[in-house]
């Protein structure tokens, strides 16, 4: 992960989410998860199940303070994506 991301391993913090599709807003990820260093023995990602989502971040970075307009734009984009995923899921179920 360090090699792929360009982030030194000691600064990579991660969290295993639930399975795909992701149902958490990117606006909430920072504060709704407990983050663990990948070098820690405390936390194991348990990469043995299909569909698991792994989040990671560079722990040296801080969250940007969003304006109301930026927050609204992100929420609108996420809602549109959610509607598209639901439509696709319903369409696939009805075709099968």
C-alpha cells in the first residue's frame, strides 16, 4: 500500500468498512471511523472476505474545512450516485 500510494508506511492509517456498495458519506468517514496505523498489531484488516472495503489515509494530512457550497455539491453528487446504484441493482434483479 505504501508503494502504491507513495505514503510511507508509518503514516498510513486504515479502517475496514462494511462490504460494497459503500453506504457512508465521504463527509463522515474521517469522524465516524476509528483509524489504526497499518504498522500496529492492534488492528487486522482481515482481507479474507469478498466485497470488503478498505479505507486508508495519510495521517499527516488534515481535513479541509468545506464551505456550505462545497458540502452541498458533495452531498448532491453522492445522492445521484446512490440513486444510480439503486436503479442498477433493481434493473439487474428484474432482468434476472
